[in-house]
């Protein structure tokens, strides 16, 4: 898949200003808009193996959320999933996108249902991949890093070493945890600014917003695919049927032999499931 992923990585990163902050994004293809929303600790390049395939049929837009990747890392901004939902709606406005199909992963999968509940006209169809939902987060590995004094006592070098050790835990097949995978996800955090941004993001990892809309999911009239790695260690597979059952008509599909980083570990299967769902629900 390296040649395919190179296509996205060499696409120019664009920027637009939202609420005084610069948000980065990549765009490929033409047609119906399709947004790809990453989670933590990843960035827009988590879609590098699937974006070129999706761009054969869609105008695909993959942003970095605020405080991630190449977007601004302000020291005083709200970076909760509630705030990220608000910013993404404004990003859609800035890019001339009234409504879009949206594919999301991890906390991105917490952001998009917030938009679907509060602004249903903006979401045509949604794919929720290994998504935070209900009380499924923060994961224990992140809770440990929020113990008092950990941030202050951890150097950038120690933090980056910890992150590099953490990333392989998100795959089922150890060979999928390549050096390139670790590099693209860890590099944006590899500075004093990046480390501080990461800890700010983690301090906003709480279940209040996903719990708040749990009872409203039953009112969604948006075609939904819940897509899950069947060996996910971070967002446990037990949550997949719970999420699918909560949304009327939602379809549940499993990505076999995949952990949390499904776009790295099983990119072909991920792309196929997304495209089949979009074709079927057209």
C-alpha cells in the first residue's frame, strides 16, 4: 500500500481559519463531499491508505482537528469533542460543504454523532469506525498519563518514547506497527508545544458528551455503518453492537483480524466496507 499512501502524503496541505485558529486539511477527488475525521493520537494521515481509493468517487476532505497534526495548537482553546464538532461544522461552511458523508474513527466517531444529533442536515450518511461512545473512554492507558505530576515530570524525549511504545498496542498483527506508522502519528507531538497540546487533548477526554446524547441516538434518521476491528484493544468490540443497536437501521460490520488502527492494518477491507455501504445506501 506504500505507493497508494504516498499519493495522499504528497497532496498539498491546505489551511483555513476557523474561530481565529488555522485548521489544516488535505483534499482529493471530485463529487459528493466525503469527510474523514481522525481520532487521538492520530491525524489526517491515518487515512493515507484509504483516501486515494475513496477519492476515485468522492470529493474527499481529511482535516486535522484543532490541536492535532498540522493544525494550530492554541494553549487556551476548548478542544473537547463538543468544541471539535462546532469547529468542523464551520470548516464545512468554509469549504462550501452544506452536507457530507462522514467517516470517523476513535474520538472522531464521538464528534460526528454530536453533529448528527445537533445538525442532522449536515450529515448525509455516517461511518463510525472503532468509535468512542457511551462510557467507552478514556482508555486506561491514557488515564495513567493524567495522574498528578506526570506531565510536568516527563521530558519530551520520555513522552515520545512512551508514545512510540503505545502505538503498536493498537494493532493485532505486530508487523503492522511499522516505523512509518509510529513516525506519522508521533511526530506532531515531538516538541514542547506538541507534548503540551497532547496533554491538553487528554484532559478533555471524558464521556460527558457521548453520554449526554446517548438517549438521542434513537432519533437519528441518518444511514449509519458501524465498522469495528474485531481485535480492538482500545475501543472494546462489545461496544460495537451497543452503538449499532442505538441508531435506527444502523448496520454493523467487522474488520477481521484488526485492532484499533484499522486503516493501517486492514486498509483494503476498510475501503471496501465504506464504499459498499455508500453504494448500498445511495
